[in-house]
């Protein structure tokens, strides 16, 4: 058994870290949904738009892996984005079994607007946090994530962490 602040017979749902992480995620998703609604998107869909725009993925498989979605969920998400006119799917000319994804002009326009919307949402959510608070929150969450990667063997979460610079 791993030592830590929680004991099975004393843990309470509404005071546990899991509760606060879930609640924080839900609040951020709700705020993001409101911010991207005028674009015709949801918080869940913006990850696909940004991954395609940044060329970090170009196939449903790459997106599924990068975003930790199962293939069925990714297919449904891409169906919705294609129907809304943000994404097109085409067969690869070199391998007809492969589906390639591309943003439409509407998808590129959304990708252009998303960084400003995202910054606004995050800045609203971080209201009252000092630069030091923000850097500490990022550092602590990165450590928390790292403990889940390879059982905490130090694989790293791949996030660029701010240093102890108060400007971070």
C-alpha cells in the first residue's frame, strides 16, 4: 500500500482531490462550451480542431491516440464536425484504407479564433490567482499527472512547465 494523505476508512467524497479535480474540469468545460457556442462548437470538439490545425494529427487513429478517445467516440465526434462543416474526411491516395482529415475553411477560421477564446476562458477561471499561484498549480498538476504515467516512473507528462519565474 502506498503511503499518502488518504485512508480508506476516513475518505469523504466532497473533500477528496478526485472530487475537486472532477469539479474543476466540469466548470472549465461548461465555461468553454459557453465561449465556443457562437462558433457552433463544443469544448469536446475544439481539441480536434486544434490538433488538426497544428498538424499534430491527420487521421482518426492519430486523433484517438493523442486525445485518449476510443475509435467509436472519435468517429461520432468527427461525424458531428463533418456535418457542421468544420472537417472533411478523404481516402488517402497512397493507401485507400486510410482516412485523412482536413479542416475546411470554416474549420481554419474556428482554429484562428480558438486561442483568444481559450485565453479568455482560462483568464476568467484564474481570476484572483497570482502568477506564482498559477505556476504552482501547473507544477503540482504536472507532478500529479506524472505519477499516473508508467506508475510514476518519471516518464513526464510532456507539458512545458513554467520555472520559478514570477512572470510565468
